[in-house]
């Protein structure tokens, strides 16, 4: 790909004709002029916790915890599975805390894979994330939002794209707006879950304990079912690594990154366990299994006239998760472009707003395109294995760097048993799908490996024809002026 240096004619606010571009009086631009144009450290500890909790807690805990109980068979075993999933996620997040403080770069998994294993594995992670994983996940989240809040208002009018466009505007316009939006939705969803938990425990306090008298009755004790239950639960914790995508924008990252992890993961785990206890207290096992939207059934059974609030809470939860993913994932693609692994335009910052506007726009457009796909969930199934593979690579990078770079400064250094345990569990998540859905695994591998020729043509091949390089440069300059964006200053 052409180097970002080819964009120099309009760097630092200079336009094609040699005149100064229009200036702005925003605080962001004033900071940029004073300190050099780069993404600023604006994310505090509370914002960091809001990103982690906000991305993890989507619609899953409100809608479909029945997958775990169906495979575990009993209340007791179900709660053990949820707790185990939380512990596994905490182990992974601790590994990422060591990696994030040892390699204090934004980009998360991409940055760690690149540091340990080189450019090709890192590019494949970017490739599958940009083309499939993030856009399709965003589209599904937007569709869930539409189902829970827009459909009751607008009938059969499907407008999930409005949710994506609104959040895209907020993230493009102002980082503070994006983090405040994340804070609001995270607080809202946590309050909703606390309402469910308190309601459930009040129900138990009134003596309605029949569903907990024999908590282990019906437990399914075989490896296949337990594995499926764990597999169902673990993906309700997906997103615990997203704060690492924005490490460079964290205030005091060496302290706030691990602190946010220490606060967020135990909080989510306890909320999930207590929320499931509340579901079982009010609905029982059969009620949870028979419901397609457990939180809504819970509200209908206990909250009476206030039950209409639950779909709104679910919608806030999904839109908060979508906002967090847009905010964090755009930084991953920004860093990849800055490293020369993606088109240089994606590594540029809007001169006025000081946000990675091109990266956000591309991610938003791809997410909107995914809304036109006939079977989004099939794409997710195809790439679930790939996502687990990349997390395994990122986790393995910790052990590899411990071996190859023993003198690398490590503000946090875990006991070696923690990353080893995490790697064993990651290998389980990789091997198990081969027995359950081998076809989806093979398709996922094909999608991932399709990035290899793209890498050699787009990144490795430096001596491209002049007509292509000139055309690409003109296109980049056009988009650069359209987005009022320039490369980041070191």
C-alpha cells in the first residue's frame, strides 16, 4: 500500500493551493495545535470500566441465558458454569493487563500478535475483524436494538441503520460525547440488572425458595453437555479485551488499565450470577427454558404495569454495547493503518475534531452493508472459531514474549500459572468446535486465510505500477480532504 507519506500535500492544515485550511475554535483543535495532532488521553478509570462493562453486557443476559441451563440441567450447575466463565474471562483479562502495560499501544490483540509473531498473523486478525467480525456483530446488535425499541413504536418498519448512524456521528464528532454516551448506557443497563436482582432476592425473601430446594437435581454430568454449557456462557463475556484497543487514549494507562479490569470483570461476573439466581427464583428452570426473552418474561411475571420498561432496558444495553464496539474497534483499525497494514487513510485523524473519523466511517459503512446480508448469524458462526483463534494467539504472545524478551519492562507480571491456565482453556475453545460444527470451522479458516493473498498484494508488494500508485494517492487525497483528516504526529 502507498505510504502515508504520500499524503503530505495536505498535512498540518495546508490545502492543495498552498493556503491555510479553515481553522476551528473547538477545545480539541486547541489541544491539537498545542501538543501536536494525535489522539489524546481522555479516558479515565470510570470511562474505562464503562467501556469494558458496556461492551460485555449486551442483550445476552437479558434475552437468552437459557442455553446454559439447557445444557447444564440444574440451577446449581448453571450457576457454577456462569461463575467459571467469569473466572476464565478474568484470567484472560489479567493476561491482557500484563500485555497492555508491557506493550502500551492501542490496537489490543493486533498489537500483541504483531509484536510476538510478526505482520502476517497480525494482518489476518485485522482482515477478519474488519471484513466480518466487527461489522456483522454491529449489525446484529443494531437489529436487536430495533426489535426491542423501534419495532413497538414503528410497527414493521425496520430502521436499525438509524442506530448505527447516530452512534457513528457521536463517535466521529467528539470523543467526550462518545465516552459520556457509553457511561450513560452502561449505568442504565447496570441499574436494569440491579432491578432484576433486587426483585429476585425480594421474591426469595418472601419465602419463595422452592426452585432452590434441590439445586443439583437434574444435573447433566457428561463432558459434551458441560462443554456446550460453558461454550454458551463464555460468549456472554465477550468484549473483556476491548479497553486494550484504546490503551493510548487512557489516562495513566499503567494504573487505570489493570484497575478497570480488576473492577469490571468481578462486577460483571457477580451481576450475571445474581441475575440468573433472580430468573430462577421467579420463573424456575422451565420458565427460563420456555422463554425467548427471559428478562421480558421476568418483567411480565413480577413487574406488572412497569413491565414495558424491560424492552427499553434491553435496547439501552444493546445500543451501549454497539457504541463501545464502534469506539474501540475503530482504534484497532486506526493503529493497523498507522503501521502500514491497512490503507493509510484509516490511520488519519480529523483535524478539527481530533477523532479517527475515516476509520469510524469505514467501520460504520461496513456495518450498514452487513444489514443487507441475508444471514448474519451464519457469518458469526463461521468466524466464532477465528475469533477464538486470534484470542489464543494474543494469549500465546504473553508466553512467547516471556521467553523471547525476558527483559521487556513489565509493570504487571502475572504468576506463570495464570497465562498457562488461560491458554489451556483457549485450546479447549479451539478444539471443541471441530467436534460440534466442523463445517463452520473449515469455512472460518478459509475466510481467515483468504487474507494471505490480500496481504501480499496490498502490503508486502511495494513496487506497484505507477498508474496504480498515482490513482491511489489521488483517491486518498480526495477522501482526506473530504474527511478533513491528516496523519497523526509523533
